C-alpha cells in the first residue's frame, strides 16, 4: 500500500492552515463602502412594539365599549321599572266612598189584651218560636257564590261580618241588658262612629239617633232575661250594589224570654215573651272586607209587646206577664213644628196560634206578625 499521493497539478503553494490561506480573497471598493457600520436611532432600536405614544383603540375595542354602555343602560332601565312598579298599586284604586248616616224606623207593637205569662220553657216550646234555633245557630249563612266583581271568599267574609254584627247587637247579654256597646261599635265603619255614639249616649226619636236602630237594648233596671237561650229565625241575602260594594240584607226575628228585674227569688211562671223583628241593610266595600267592618244603611224594627206611647229611642220598653197596653196612642205629630221630625208609628201585635201537633221543622211554625 502506498500513502497519499500528490495532486496532478502539484502540491499547493501554501499548505492548509498557513498564513496565506485567505490571500486570494479580494474586496473591491463597493463592498467595503457597503460594509460600513450604520448606527440606528433610538426609535429604530426600540422597534415597532415599544412605541412611546399609545395607539388608538381598534375596531374590537370599540365594539366592547358599546356593549358595556348598552348593558349599563339596560340595568338602569330595569331598576327604574322595578322602582315604578313598587310604588304603583297593581290593583285598581277604589273610588273613595263615605258611609252615609243610618236611617232608623222603630215600630212598637201593642198587644190586644194582657200579656201571657208562664215558664220560659212552656212559652218557647209551645209558641211560634218553638221551631226557631237557639242563639247564633239561628243566623244561617246562605251559599256564597261569586258575583261579577267579588269572589266567593269575599262574599263569605261579607256575610260573616254581618252575622258577627247581628250576634253582637241582638244576642250578646252584655249588650242587651248590660249597657255595653263596644262589641257593636267596633264593627262599624268609622264614618258612622259619631252617629252611633250620639245614638247610644243621647238617643232621640228623630229617625237618625235611635239606639234601638243599632242594637237591641232593654233597661236592666226594669227587665232581665228569664232564659239565656234566645230563639232566632231569619234569612240573609246579598247582591252587588256597585263594582266596589256588596249589599247584604238581613231579616231576622228574635224571641226573648223576659221577666221583671229585681233581687230575690223569682217565680218560675213569671216569664213572658218579647219579639223583635229586625230588617237591616248593610253595605261593605273592599276596605270594609279587609278590616272586618260594615256600614248599616237602614234599620226597620218591629218590637212588642209595648205600648204605642212607649219611648223606644233609648231602649225597648217591654210589657211583661199580665200587663196591658195603655189606652193612649202614639204621641201626636205637629207638621208645623220645626226641628227633626218625630216618628209616630205603632202596630198591633197579632201572633198566630201554634200549629197543631209537634212542629216538623222550621217551616212548621209561623213567626210573629204585625198589623199596622
């Protein structure tokens, strides 16, 4: 084997790695000028990504700003709507209505002869009141059905309020013989409070300030209840008196067993019956339904046995067992007199005899009747 040979053109003048390796490279003048160093300015050295002045927002930024403004406006509008609805009543505001004064008519019923007496059980069990129910059970509520502007629950509230008034004003012993008036007054519309207080404190037979138009009242110095069980029979009816008012009409007959008041023992057969028929018209608006109160628009009362000359404005004046009416009729009325007119009405108490045999139900007994 032989070593490396010489190239055909002979050995190189300068061997690799010598000082003359780059001697053959020649740089012309244009190359040299182009290779001169060039110093960049400060702005050029910073480049495009480090500008001293902030650039204007682009299209995407403007869109985001508009969306934020729209969101703020929407939130403001929703808040304003919520505040407006909070102050605005969603239900129609009822028209302001003031209760009118009560109009009262009280008619005494005079007996034709002496007032029958006996035990309370016999009188109540054999007479026309035998089929009556006792106490509040005799004030039955009719089936409550909705009207055009009132629901069935609102009708029920109206009827229940009227029943509470009838119980307080006709069946409460403290009201009947005790002179208490609060159970009745608290159920009245405030517009009628002053008239009610004037009627019970300073009664007058003028058709507007008769205490017996508001409630049943006996003078406790004269009479007392011989039997605490008061017999009742009657009806309740209702109808709309306007889009915001319900009218309820009650027609009930109350039968009381009475006797002379006084200390000491009483005879068992000294009781007698006293009958009061009350026809009352009530009005109740939506505020009354909410506050459990009512307006008594009119009261027509027939009560006996009494004398025609009895002063009934402050309280009823019963004739008790064995008593007769006086021969004097009602007080005369002078049409030329000034001032409030006085009512001068009187009727004759005519009670039908009891039906033969035991009563079969509420329709088997007739209620007391009056003949003017």
